[in-house]
C-alpha cells in the first residue's frame, strides 16, 4: 500500500443491516469498498448497495447548496437567505391559518442518520402542529401498536434470535433481499445456512416464492391479506391440542384466562379456503413449531401492510409467548444496546400516546404523536378549518412511497408553501419552494441508534466521517438546530447558552456513559471495527413499561378487532388479481436508483404474473401490460413466472421516476413505474391506519 493510500472503517447506513465496510482511498478518491471481515456484527458480509455510498457522495445530481424555485427554474441561494425564506414562509402560514396548517413528513432515512435522530424532533416540536406524518405508517406501525399495548412501549420491538433458533417461521418477509427489517441481521444467507447446519428449519409463508423461500426447508403459498387467519388457526391448533405453556407463564404475564375460546372459530379446516393453505399444512406447521427445542415466528412488510396488519403482529407475539419462545434464547428476544433509546424516551411518554386527536377528514387516530400518512393528501385537499397549507418533508419521497401517489401530487401543488430537507430534486421535492441539502454518507459521523436496538446480536460501533464537508455545507443536525432557533417561540437562557455545545458526538458520549457497558465515545473510537457485546439476553420483567409492569396478552383493542373479522371466504371478482409489492437486494425504496451500477442490467421493474393467469390473458414474458386499479393505471413489462401463486401479481416499490421536473439523470434512464399509482389511500389497517398495500385488486391486460 502506497504512502498516500489509507483504509477507513465504517458502518454502511443504507439499510438496517449495519454492515461493516473497509474503504480504501487515496488523495480523496475511493479505490475500493469491501466488507470488513473484522466487524463483529457483519463479519465481512456486504450487499451490492454498499458501493452506492461512493456513488451518492460523487453524484453530480446531488444538491450541495440550498436552492429555491423561481419562474425560471431552480437557483442556488445562500444558507442565510434560505433560512430567512423558510422562517418567513412558515411563520406566515402559522399567523394566517394556525399551527396545524403546517404538516411534517419524515422519511425512512431519518433513522439512518444520527443527526436527524437527535435533532429533528426539537424542530418539529417547535412548529407546534398536530399534523405529523412519517414513513412509519406505510410499513411498520402495526409493530409499534402491538408493542405499545402488550409491553408498554412502542419501540420495545422483539426480534428473532436467528443465531440460536431451531425453527424459523417467516411470514411476508424476505430478509435475503432486505438484510432483515425490524431485525438488523447482516449476512442472512449465512445465518440461514448455520440454522440448517445445526438441524434447524426455516419455513416461509408468502404469496411469492422469494429469494428467502429459495433457501427455506418449506415454502407455503398464502393469499395476500389472509395472514391473520393462518396465524389464528395456528393458535387454534395450539390451544385445542394442549401445545401451549399455559399454567407455566411467568408471574409478569397477565391475561392468560382471557385466551380461552378466542380462537375457537379459526379452525384450520375453516380458514383453509380463505388462505389457500390446506388444513393439514397449518396443523403440521403448528405441531412442528411447538415441538421444536426453540422456535420463533417473524412477520414483516407483507404482514404489516394489510387490513389486519396490527392483529397479525399481535398474533405473532402470542405464538411466540404461549409456546414459551419469548424472551429466551432461540425465540423472540430484545436487543441490549449500548445506548438504550427506550429508557431515554420512556419517562416522557410522548411516543406512547394514542388517540389524543384524530385526522380532520376521516378521524384516523393519532399514535405516538403522528397521524397515518394515508390521510396526508386529503388533509391538504379538503377545504375548511385546519386544512394543511404548508409542508415540511425530511429525507422522504412520499409521492413514491405512500398510497395513491397521484393524489398526493395534486395535494402538493395546492400548498401555499413547502420546504424539503433533502439532497435531491426528486418526485416529491420538485414541489418545494426551498430545498435545504445536508451532507450525506461519507461526510458524516455515524452511530446506529435505532438499529442497534433491533439487532440480532449486541455490538457497538462508531464511524467517523471519511471526507470533510465541502465549503459551506451543513450537516443535517446543524440545519435542524438553526430551524429550531428560528421557529421556537420561547428559548430559555440555559437553552441559548448551551446550544452551541450540543453536538451529536457529545450526546452520543453521554448516552454511552449512561448505558449498560461502561463505554464512552473515546473508548469506542479505539475499536474501529466495533465492539462485540455478546448475544441477546432476557430483559423482562425489568424492561416492561406498562403501568402495572405486566405483559398484557390480550389487550381489548385487539380482541375486539379479531371478533369483527368475518370468516366468509372472498375470492377475486370480475377477473381481478391481488397486487403485492417486492424488494430487490440492489434497491432500497427509491433511494438508490440514481446509482448506475445498481440499476444497470435487466429491468427489475416488471409485473410478475403466474403462467395460468398469463395464459388466460395471452400474455408472454416481455409483453407490455396495462395494470389498472380503482385509482390509476400503469404500463410495464410482464414477467411470467411460477414464483407467484395464481391470482397474485407483483410490482416492486420505489420506482416511477418518469415524472417531470426531477433532476435524477440515471433514474430517468431506468424509470420504472410506481406501484403507488395503483394503491388506495382509503385501504388501511382497520386498527392502526397503516397503509394496506398487500392485496389491492387490479386488472391486467395486454397493452395496446
């Protein structure tokens, strides 16, 4: 290695996997990005997305200075001018219409940045609006609902102890492609190999034969949106055959007596036609699960994004609990992170409130200070007191990621003012009046506050910035601090004095010192590959946050929801098919589609369709097809494959870069179509209001 060649170690922040990277560079130029074999969490594993850190850093389409929209297009402006315009624009809206006339939308990247995690909330609180939305209610809100009502805190999320389990039951999840989700688990292929090498099994239940199903011991097709019936039938078998640990529950579990009879009507024979799963398969799966020395049930996107998503997550927790596979090795466990963000937030309780207010138009309930994003467009478009007149988006692209994206486009054009904190002019930010671009990736320090808290193994790792920011650039936390200073109505003397000294590093150091492992930032920096803190350990009852410090098996809100479910089978009508989404290992929502090396090659934005459904419609692979729903229409190539069960079609999410006004050159070369031009903002989870993407009815024909 030459004198000017150096190696930098950091954690990739492009998804939840927390893969360790070894970056070789010389004179500011990256020579290679490899997996860090000494990283105790990822052990050398990386996916193709890791190289995109370099692509984003070097991307000529990335904004590096603030811009404002003019009649002649976008123009760069100074940071002072930009902050002045944002301050006056937001304050004018507040003065004219009130605080709730401003809405906020936070995208998924918010939890991938320590700066956003630590500093964005103070700015949003300073706006004093009830109209807060985020990507949480398009993919994971049911998880938080189940945790809040059962364990007392919405961020107390159980994860599969994949490293020690003997039976892994996976529903609506594809961790080979996602690297885990609400389960940070770098290197899933090897983890599955090790599971099977020690004699364990993985069973995948999914309407698509996914990349994960390919490695499974058994794959079971299920009709989209019917997971609640399958899960209830599993519990029916448990209770009717004495397969539970009832009578042996710890004293900190309550509600055991209320379980009697809840699942009587969900026999495998009765739900077989609804789910498309033979009764014997359901029964066999239940017996296998209960007989395993350790087992864990895990459900993700396909389970959460349906009408009964919250009930599904509740039932998944019940399956793990009643079989004695909860808070114990090999079952569903909880991480023991070096910085426990739950303990910091729990005393205030702001994120664990429910139904303190409702959305104005459809009366969706607030949860954790947020409203379901399915309501955002109609709250902008419906006149009257409380109508949204301004929007702040933070690292999000809701036009592509929320239901009925075309309706949201109409809503954004109706706004009086919009500001976006983002590095791109994309499908959403093109409607903004001002865009404030933060530094990104390799220019920032990094510590995973969120994903260490849902990791399958305990580690801690700090990543310093690799490159210094360009002249005049601002980190996201600096942007939020300035916006807070300008928008907060009253700042105390202590706040004014201490503000210059509050930085992510100082807050991180404080959190480490208050944590479980006697760490501080100086000590952590001595371990560039990270520190191994050991396997997951039981945390209950000490970590229960319910008022009575008990785990509640059967919260009334869930029992009432289950009672309302009809067992009358409903099939496709008038030749319609059920639409589901999918994800590819080289893609992460809409983030990475401006990286040529990730989007080049075969078109991945296709309509997967079963050969039986294709034959009826005279469709062959490669044919352009028109897909129509109640809300819209898209045209894309067909991919005829047996990976889809009959009656189901699939389009990947995150595409649709053919809108006008965006500055994403590579994405425009491979635009694809947006699945959310077909989805329905009125189709939501009955309890939480989470968007229900899975099972949208569509019609498919050959395109003209």
